[in-house]
C-alpha cells in the first residue's frame, strides 16, 4: 500500500477560507487609514518647506517669495508644492508657508 502525501480538497478550501477572512478584515482597515497617512505626509512636507524657508532667510537675509525661489537656489528639488493629498503649498511675501484647504 502506497503512502500518498498531499492536501485534500477540504484542507485546501479551509486554507483559502482563512486567507479570505484575513483579507476581508485587513483591506478595509488599510483603506480607512489612507487619508490619515496623506494628511501626515502633508504635515511633514510643510515642515520641510518651512525649514528650507528658514535656511533661505539665513543665507540670503531675505525671505523667498515663492517655491520657485527655493528650487532655483537649490533648497527644494521640486517647486510644484503639492502634498500627497493634493493640497497646494504657497509662500507669502513674509516667507510664511500656507496650505490650500482644497485638493485636486
């Protein structure tokens, strides 16, 4: 008599059921946190830009008037000024960083 090794159809269905239940529990939890993740990413980007504005002020002794000024002087890699959630950053005349509340 041969000893056949392998999984039965019932065992495979149980494994697939467990995996499906885990996915059903996990996916909505991940998607509900995406807006929180984007918000935190925007806050971090604002802090980065504010730090670069301060560095620009110390070096040039005048505040930058736009994100393009920071990019042109090598303080930022990109001057598009968009957060991960689509909100747009801008710099006012005094060098303060502001974020628009409306996204794309």
